[in-house]
């Protein structure tokens, strides 16, 4: 037997061992990802990311058009999360608004599936729009 054929067989065996080892590690990583990747989920039901600004459903229902923004802030003792700081995934739930308003986003604390957008006119600072959306709804106002 020639020395080259023994070397060739050892190289082939080494390559096969490396290939099977890499394949085994890959399969093990997929299995570990599948096992531990589902741990953080609560049965597929996702709650809104807390904005840090919340009002109750009763407070939301009590907001009347024309309410002065300073009265609103005094009543809730919060200003709401400004639109430019709100996750796009929440902003796209609502239709686009005009340029002459400024909006803030809120959680409805006793209805965690709801998010509200409250808009005041600029510069009059009067409530002109209040909308609520279910966080599981399809986005509106987005052009595909």
C-alpha cells in the first residue's frame, strides 16, 4: 500500500469527523434555541410595551373635545409619551394626523390591550382628537 493512500484516507476521515461534528453542533444550537426561545413568551399573547403614561378607561371616556391641554395635564398629572418618542409599531395603528396638532400616546391601564392617541391643536392647545386602538389590530394609515 502506498503512503499516499493512507494519508488520503486519514484526511478523508478527519474531514468527515469535522463535518459531522459541525452538523451536530448546528442541530444542537437549533434545539437549544427552540427550547429557550419560547420561555419568554406567555402563550403568544403580547401586552403593549409600557409607555410610562397611563389613564383609566373612565378617564379616557371623560375627555371631551375642546378640553384645554393644561386642564388635561393637571387632571392626569402627566403629559403622555410624545409621538416622536413612541415606538413606530404603535404610531402606525392610527391614521395620519394633520400638521397643526401635537399628539401623545397612552396606555389604558385597566384595558391593557388598548392604546390611546390624544391630540391637541397647535397653538390653541385644545383637545381635537382622541382615538383608541387594540394593539393586535392591523396598522392603519400605512401605504403598502
